[in-house]
């Protein structure tokens, strides 16, 4: 039994991570900020350590006695009035985690990165871990991920802490209470909205298992893409419509239409404070790209075996229906066909 600190434990990936680790017999310490939403941890046999990634002493206290750290903590939003509020927790928080790990004698740190650090393919040829994003960093979230991944690998090597990086793409699945931008997009499609992006879709439980396998088998200093299945927007819409019957279809508007939508959403965000679905920075980075990736390295080196993308989409729609996130008529159709998982809060 290994004692493992999980940062970001109250988030979507974190809720899946702690469940995967507990199911495999590990002891889990969950780092959680005071007053944070802990619904994803309710009823689990774990230790909650109150702290903040920007508070180095609290991170050091949480890591004491742990053999591994899985560092999944980050701010995942599409836009912020203060970009530093997104970038600083990722970059400074990563430094605090690695220095605390060194001081505590932690054997291995698994750093949660993103497909964004690989880059976005111009076309449909999947990218692998040999690629690095050097010029598609417009949004603060992408900039944070690129800077924190680079820092994790560099500082881990300097400190002598084994550091392995996992780069997930298109995380969908249950245990997302706060609704990440990816889950919000699935909700909108579930309610009949369009699919507009070709991307690799990955079940949240499989992203969790990729982290565990990286801790067990990953090579220090290496990056591993956790990207399950590359799906066109047309295929995504078809899967969603099969589950909901709400009429989701693929749409590929021209640049000018996307640009106007981005401006409108940024204005709405400034007025309401809600995170926009699209921004001009995101549009500049990904327009004309298919977010397709080659995860051969994770499959061969780690033994990672993810489920099909359709399963991730279906489980997301089920979760959204049973937790009250879909339109009532859509939710009732979904619930009549797809029961809730008995572990879900309904």
C-alpha cells in the first residue's frame, strides 16, 4: 500500500484519481483549500489535508509521509480578468510541490499537464509527445500548462525527484460537480447545441488510471499522452444525439462567425463573470485544428488501455442528466434509457 498525495483532489480529474487509487489499495491524502467544494470526496476513506498550492508550508505538511505525489491542481478556465490568477497557481504551485516532495523524500511526482503543451495539429495528422507547443499559447490556461510542465521537468531533474508528466486530452466523464469547460461543452451539446471541434475524447476514469500507471511504470523525465480516441465533430454530434435525441449536429462556421461569437461571449463574461465558452485567444490557437493525438507511448510503455470515446461521451451525458444539468425533457429521455451509477449522488 502506497501513501499518495493528490493535489487538485476536489476537481473533476481529482475525484476520479482518488477513486482509482483507493480501488487499487492505496492510501490517499487529498490536498484541499479551506472552504473548497468537496462533494467529489464525500464518503471516501481518505485523509483531507487543508492547504493551498501557493502556501508552501501547507503543501510541505500535506506531503509528509507520502511516497508519491500526483499533482493535478490547476485553475481550469477559458478566460480570466487577471491571467496571473490562472498562471501563478500552476507555475508557483508546481515549484512548491516539487520542493516539498524533495524535502519529504518523496520517490516520485506525477505532473498533470495537457495536450495543450503538445500543441494543436494544423490538419488531422495526430501529434505525439515529440511535439512541443511553442506558438499556440494565447489563453492563460494554455500558457500556465506550458510553463508549469517545463518547470516540472526542469526542477524535478535539478532536485533529483523522479518526475513523470501525463498530458490528457478531452476529459469527459462523471464526478465533475463544478463543470469544467470541457464538460460544459458536452452539456451544451446534450441540450441540442452543435459540435464544432474535432478532438480526442478520453474518459475521466481512464485519465486517472493513466496517472496511476505513470506513477508505477513511467520513465522519469518523460511525457505520456492520455488521449483515447480521435473523433470528428460529426462523430461527436452523432454520439450525443444517439444518447439524447436532442438534435445535436456538427457545425463548421467560417472564421468571421467564430470571431463574432468569441467577442460576444467575452462581453457577456465581463458583464456576468461567467467563464466564456469561446474567446479570441482560444480561437487564434485552435481554429482550423483537429485536436488529434497519438497515445501509442502510453499504451505500450504504461499498458494503458482506455475505453472508446463513445463511452466517455455517454457517461458524461448520463452524469449531467442525473445531476440536473440538462434540460428537463432531455434529462428524462436520458434517464429512462441510462440508469445512474449507484455511487453517484442523485
